[in-house]
């Protein structure tokens, strides 16, 4: 039975599935151009009355959402061209085919489907057709998305529309009535293959591989075509053979939800392609925007035989690993990478979602295997891990990774320096003055370790143990000198100190230096630029233990520790606090050191409105939006909890806190002295004059709440 395009649309909704090829008639190559140059003029002649036979259209009919849907298995190229012709003429001649044209879509290719939907719904007018290339008009529409420029289907459709426009813009006879008539000259025969119960093998024979393909089959066929176009004839055969055998075996235990190796293979293929992209002058956004199977992109990556060879070599070397899981478990045992899933290969091929550090570590492992450096891999990984962990920036007292995708290419070069060297990695470090991708300070720390290992091999084990602590993460900035001085004794001490409440550590550090770290500013009381400071805390261990600014104060504390050492860490630190608090009572640090409750918090963050007047607020969170209290008041409340109302003493936002007693009396500090409301002022002043002169502010506050009860 013969059909016209509109008659077929009236009878079925047409959904083009993911097929062997993208919309090829719109490609820019010479072959596709020749097809357009012959086809479009033929369509124009047909509209003038010359019959045009579009041959057979094969497909299957399925019921979906209470309507019959045609999935073309052969003829999708011609159907797409006819759709574009009908859309063009419908706009040019003010037709009303929009509702019918909506029954045509690329249902399983989302970007193409969305483009077609917007194209049909667009408000483009025939007057805009005179503005030059029709593709430029469409691309200038508000609904046109930038990423659509990378969809080969959409690029092809725009190319075809330009050709149709060039051929038809001056065509004066009305064409729509011709297309709508019973005598429409553009026809084809349609065969429902299900109706004839034809099997898949016959589909292929009839259609020369025209059956619907999965996206992976589509990728595979296109990549083989790419290899062929680049002249890699031997590689085409090897690619197909390896994929069906060795590489399938490699990925078999990592099948995706579809129970195929499609997704696992694409994930590792994408990784290899991204590595090659970083070594070429190709924009990084292609992988960030998931254009990793765009053949236009891949043709730029695999245009040299060495790139194709690298792809094959990477897959082959992983095939040779007897037990991949055991390999990564051994790596984690010797060099912890501080990642949630030690088996990076598994995470990569199963999800494709690997972090930038994991990407660097996987590249390192792969390169080591390729260069026969498996024995040296733990040391190489350790160096790279330490360097990667120090690519960071401080934000609100926390260190966060400062790695960027565009940085990784240089970091890969550093990996290559260590792996391609004929010397062991530590000798290589000492022989180089810098490594690509890393700051000089960070590199120098690794050189220091290499030199220390060379001079004192006995310290290698304790050095590794220290930098394997999660809070240290390879950063020995504050422990360099203590390591040389105390050697093996340092690791058990640091490990135990990391396990105690960090408020105790903060108090001990503060006896040597006012080391507070400036975080920023907050509005509080009468000021809008009150300084906010951090002292560490259980949630800020990495910062306090690795900040370069604290190297001096840590050296002093550890020196006093080893000269004061008692039975336990807590006992020793407490002794240091008791004997080393030399701050005057007029200095805030005296109170922070003396009274443990002040540093009894996970976030040791304080806002200083006026330090000399003790107008300070201790935050329960990171900003003044959290509840806060003056630490002097908190110390008084801790001494006399039954006489004070802590909840009423807390403040929020820009308000200052006040010390509220259970009887409702209110006290506060003003210019460094206690005061209260006028009603009780004389009693308070009389009490203060009778107190011993050597009492600190907390001790004075305790006496006052006792009297005012």
C-alpha cells in the first residue's frame, strides 16, 4: 500500500528510535552534500507535478498510550527529510499542519525530540525566512539551547533546512495543497514487519543493518567508521574482536542495569578519551558536558595512531591483572587514598562518576601498570596522593579541594615524570626542582620527605604512619621538625592527641601563642565589622593540625610535652595548661585557657566586638545566626548552673548576650567590668568593692549571682 508522509502521520505517530546512524542526509561531508544536491531538487520537481517514489519504508507498529506508534527500522532518513520539508512549507505558506507534525518525533533521543517539539511550536514567521540562512534564524530563537549545537541529528536537520530554504524560498506555486491532495506526487510503500512476522535476521538482510540499534551499538558502529576514515584498517578488526572477547571478559562482573557491558565500556572508554584530550589542544568542556561519544570530538582525539594504541594498551593491561579488587585492596593497605571505594576500577566502570582525585589515582595506577612499575606503585601513589591532598583552599576554617578539571592535564605530567624515570620515585623527587601542576611549597614538602628517608631510612615507617592519618592526609607541615627531633615517639603521641577532645589541645596551644585564625567579619552589637576567629575544634582537626601558620606554636607545645610527659596525654596537656598560663587577667586568653567550658564545643568559633572590653561571643555554629554567648558568662553559668538561666542568657543574630540569673536578674560586662540595671547597680558596686582584688571576672561573676539570688 502506498502512503504519503501526511497520510502515514494521520494513521500512526512516528517515533524514530536510536538507530545505526544519525541523520546522515544533513551531514557536511561531500557524500551527504551530493545526496542533498540531488534529493532537494527532486522534491522541488515533485511539487511541480513530477512523481517521486521514495521506495519502501519498513517498521514495526506498537500500541503505546492508547495509540499506534510506528518505529521505522528503515527509512528514518527519508521520513526526517519529509518532516523538514512539510514544516518548512507549513511556515512559508501559513499552513495549519502543526498539530499533525507533532506526531513525528525522535522519542528515544531526548535532545532531538526537544528540538523538534520547539521547532513545531516556534513562532518563526515566513518574513524571517528572508534573513539569510534559516539555521541562523533558528539558532537565534530564545528556545534554542547552546548544547543542541553538538547534537549530530540537530546539526544535520539545520543543514537540510538551509538546503530546502535555498531551493524553495523563491518557489512561487503553492506547495501545501499538492502535499495535502490525494494525488500527492511524493509517495512510498510502507510495510509493517510484525504483520508479516519477519524475524530479525530478515530485517537485517532487507535493510543492510537498518534495524534499530542500542546507543552502544550505534557508538560502536560509528567509532569503527571513524577508525576506517582515519585509515586504521587493522585496528577496526582488533577493536571489534577485543570488544567481543577480552574486553567483555574484563567487564563481565560489572554489568550495568541493562545486563550488558555497554555502560561499563563507555565509562572506561570515556576515561581514556579524557586522558588523551588533556594531552591535546582540545577544550575540556567536551567531557564536562558529556560529549564523550560525539564523533566530531573523538575524531580530533583519535586522529593519531598513538592515541588508538593507547586506548588498546590501557584496556589490554587491565585485562592482564589477575585480581583487580585485590590490587586495589593492597594499594589501600600500603597507601590509603582517603576515598570511600578503594577499587577505583570498579567505581569507574560501574558508575563513571569518579572524583578528580580518583581520576588522578586511577591514571597513576594505569600508567604504573603500563610501564611495569607495579612494585614502585605504592611509593608513587603516596607522593601523588600527598600532592593532590594539598591542592586545597581554606574556607571558614576548613580545607576544601581546589582541584579543577583543567588542572589535571598538568598533574598527569607530574605522574609521568615519576613513572617514566629510571630511578626510584624518591630519588626522582630529589633530582627535580619542581613538578608540573603543583606549587613549589607543596613540592618542597615531598622533597623534604625524600631527603629525610634518604638520610634516615629508619624514619620511613613513622613518616608514612603519620601522613596516613586521615586528619593529616599527607601534610606534615607542622610536624616536619618534630619528626626529625622525636622520631618514632611522635606517631603514637599524634594519634592519641587526635583522639582527645580538641578543646584541650586548643587550650594547650593558647598558652604559647594567641594563635587565633581570622575567618571573616560579623555584625554584632554596635559594630558591623566584628572579627570572627577560629581556634580549631573536633570538626576542624585537619585545619589546626596542618595549617602552615601554626608550625611555630606546635613546635613549642610538643617540646614542652616531651619535657613534661606524664602517664597520659590528657594529664600531660592539663599540666602544661596549669603551669604555662601566663596571660594576665586583663587578657581574654587567660580565661580561654583557664576555663575548659569555653573550649567545650565542636566549632571553636568566636566573634570579637571589643577584645579589651571582653565583648566576645562564642558561636554554637559558624555564624552569628547560630545561638551565641559571651564565654565569660558561660564560665560563670558552668560554675553556678542552679543560680543561672543559660537559655535566657543566649543571644542570636546581632544581639549581645547577657548573664541572666534564675531570679531574673541581669548582668553584663561593660568596658571590662560587671554592671547591671540601675535598680541593682548600687548593690552590685558595693559588692564589687568588697571582693578580693585578685579575683578574675569569672570569679567576680560567681559572687555576684550568689548575692543577687
